[in-house]
């Protein structure tokens, strides 16, 4: 039986989540309650559905699934149905899911110490220190407004349920909960079906006597995946979210190279990760031997190790991404230190108990403080990369509200497509393809910025937006305009093309002290009134930000 203390673990999880979220906020210099740009994209879809416009990026535009997390969109639709300004509600939901993930991890550790017959206290203590030393997890799970906390919670919950099942310590309702988890996993993210089926099949090998529960869960997971895929085909005409076609290159070799770089960067640059991974590798070897010898806890360790290494491999195969602090790997961040916690509780603590308790306690405290400082310093050094994700939303909101006052409303082409979608009432063309089906499918082979390399010049010229909005770039002072480098990879050197310079005029949109650079077509400029609000420039006055 898993040791009790549910309420004690809940209070500890609550404290860890509150402290972790507060540290993530403070060390970054304060995070605005608006989420990051990708989260703003998801919110714009939810807002449009809640307002009766359908699952669209532009009201009245094409149906397109520019958000990967189907279930999270459904949750946000409910939030927007309750209030037109649900930002704080969304953050509260994210915090609740993060709390559930931390609580489930604590329960998992307590169960493992029970099966392995080791003291739970040191393991819980080590896990708690490691979580507090990882503010990046709480930044991504609480403050970004992304689906990451939901995905982390579901993943860890399924691991916990399967660990109990393979150890024949199921508890009341374990099978029913497993069926629910299997049904929800494919709805959280598309890769949820592969993750769920892989873990269920592994558990079937480890615990063949539980074939009914596991087989039923496989059927439920497949049925859920079939249902959401059928909906996508009937509503969007595509079996996968549009983000898949915009991000994933058909050049699998290049994608794998990028993904391996992402994985190695995570392993070598994230504090202590290579040590934690090595511990899990050793634990997996021990668990294989222990499973053959029917040792309690060995099969549960194999399930956890398979989850960690499976997630690391899965996102490496998908090419990784460009966000700070390795977003794709954050959902398993609470599981990574579990191996270390068990090692300390099972091997180090008994040895230390035979030594002088005073020096051992002092040494343990020193190690804990060192781990906290190193984890916090790494996060603090990343604060500018973190802050810029929120700044994109602020810039998009500001420019979108400003542009709503301009007549006529232009069709705008954008790079960052989240904050602007929450504010601007006109038509927006996402030049990176995440929210534009034609652009996403134009070039199956993606070359350039990782996960943002779908821009296609032919598709651009086919539609030619009135304005290219560069609201995420500063205007230069005086009679010049600063802009991207000529070698800009996201837009394939578009701005240095003679054709582009013939078709567009450099402009600066000005409102008080705010200034947003961009490019506009002469036809649209002829319909509006350039002046103090819209300043035009010669191309000779455009400075490259090389």
C-alpha cells in the first residue's frame, strides 16, 4: 500500500508551486499577466469560437487549427464564455494544473519509497529542493498561459497510474482513472497518442495479468484519437493541426539533426540534467535486472525511465524548437529529479545515518543551497530571452489597437501572430504559416529558423498584404528607419529583393512616444492620409540591423 499523507503532500505541493511561480516571476523581473505570443494565438481561437465566429484565426476567414492543444482550446473557450478578459482565470487554471503535476509527483515518490522499502523523508526533501531550483518549469507551466501545465499533469498522472498498476498496488478507481487518462492524452497534444500507446504497451509487457485494464485503455486512446482526427478532417480538411505542417519539415534527416542539437543543448546546458539523466540510465539498468528478479518497484522505475527517455527522444525526432529553457522538455521536469531523490534516500541517507549527524546535516544544507543558487542563476541569466516572449504580446496588442483607428483597415502580414490577433480587427496574414493553411503547405521542406521556416515568397506575392507589420522592431531616431538584417532567415531575404523594394514603401506608424516600423503598398497609402501618424521614408533611409 502507498503510504498515506495525502493532505500533507498537497500542502507541500501547494507551497512548492507558489514558491516556484513566485521565483519565476521575480527572477525574470516580473512577468505580465498576458502570456507569451504562442499562447495569445490559442487565446484568439478560443475567443473567436466563444463569440460564435468559429475555429478561425481571422473572423470570417478560413478554418485553420493554428493551435496544437485541442483540449486546452476547449478549456479556454469555456473561460472566454465566462468573461471577455479571462487572463487571470487562465493563469489560475495553469497554476492548478501545475499544482496537480507537482502533487502527483510527490505521491509517485512516496509510492516508490514504499515499494523499494526506503525512507520517504529524504526523497521528498531532495525532490522539493530540485523543484524549487527549477523556476523554468513554473515559468512555462504557470505564467506562459500555454498548455504545458495540462500536458505535464496528464503525463505524470498516467505515469503514476501505470506505476501503481504494474506494481499491483492499484488502489480504488485506478483502472477508471487510467481509462480517463488514456482518453484525454491524445486530446492534449497530437503526440499524446504515441506517448499513451507506448506506455500502455510497455506496461502490458511488465504486467500481463492486467491486460483487461491496459487493453481497454489502448482501445479508449485509439478511439479518442480517431474522434479528434475525424473532427479535424471534417472541419479543417487536415488530419493534424496546421502547426504540424508549418513546423515539421519533410526533410527528416535535417529535422533529426536539429532535434539532436536541441537534445544535446538541453543535456549539456540545463543545470544538472546530464547527471539526472545518467542516474535514470543507471536506474533503468537496475530496473531491468530487478524486473527479471521480481523486485518491488523495479517495474515502476522502468515506466518512469521510459517516459523520460521517450519524451527526450520524441521531441528530438520532431526537431525541437527555439524557445528559451527547452519548452518541449519542461513537462517531464518534475520527473527528472525523482531518480536522484530515490538514490539519496536509498543509498546516501542510510550511510549518512551511521556518521555524525551534525556534519552530514550541514553538508546536505550546503549542497541544497548550492543547487538552488545554480538553478536560479541559470534562470536569471535567461531572463531576457524569457521576457522577449511576453514583449511580443505587448507590442502586438499596442500596435493592433493603434491600427484599428486607421482607415481603411489594411490587410497586414506579420511574423509574431499572437498578440496582434487579440487586438486587430482587420485581416491578418501569418507569414510564418502557423495560422495560414496555404503558406504552411507551400514548402514541405523547411529551411531557416527552427519551427518558423514556412515562409514562401511565391505565396506572399500571390496575396501581397497592404502592410508588412514589423511592430516587434524599434524605429530609428531621426529621418531613418531601422529594420532586419539583409540576411534575415525567417523571410528568405525578402526585404532586400528589388521586387519588394519596388512594391513597398518603408513607413513608421507613430502614436505619441510609440513607433512601429513597417512597409506599405503605395495603393493603400494613397487611400489613407500619411502625416504625423504614418511617416514614409525612402529606401535609402532604411538602416540594416546587421
